[in-house]
């Protein structure tokens, strides 16, 4: 197979992979749109403390 054909195939496969990745990322769009305001506030206010608490589990 010629080098030119191999490059075309490689480019085509790269585009397929890019489209698949983009679809996966976009599938999360709006996932948090209906979250309760109190829950979101709790998550953001306690983010650092929650991460530190979870990190300790891995260190032990």
C-alpha cells in the first residue's frame, strides 16, 4: 500500500476517534442542570474538605 493511502487511512481513523471522543464528552452536557440548589451549594462549599477526607482513605 502506498504511503499516500496509509496517510489517508490514518487521517480517516483519527477523525473517527475525534468524533467518538466528542460524543462522549457531549453526553455529559446538562447532566447537572436539574441539581437542587442546596445540594450544589453543599458540594461547592465543602469541596476542599470532602476531597481531603477522601484522600485520607487512599493514604491509609
